[in-house]
C-alpha cells in the first residue's frame, strides 16, 4: 500500500512503491513537475520499500526534468537503494539529501 501526499512540487511517500503502486507515483510526480520550474522534492522518510518499477519512475522523472533536480529526502530504504545502484552518478540531477 502506498500513501502519497503532494503539495506543489513536493511529494511525500508512505508505504511501498511496487508494480501495483508505481502508476500512482508516476501521476503524482508528473503533477509535481508541472507545478513550477524549480526542484521536485520526494520525501522518502516513511517509505518502507521501493521496487524496480518505482526506481524506473524516478529515473523517468529525472530524465524529464532536464537541468532541474529531483531531490530525495529522508534517507531510509529508498535512499539506500538509489545509492546502491549509483543512480546519483548516472543521473546527476538526482540528489539524495538526508
């Protein structure tokens, strides 16, 4: 189960992002991206799991942002996986901020 709250360009996640919930994440991030021209921020603090489909959504989002940044807050499981896969090196506009 995934709970998503969005306020402008900030998206807060609680629960799990997997194949069944990645569409919700994609939709909310698309709205966040269209809400301005600054950073898009995703709060991972209450995220307990992110699977490959969720990571794919993050990569798609970062790729669509151009020079804008996708800032991932809160550390935890999500940040661990992003760092493990070196996504911040492959996609310089993905930033993990603990």
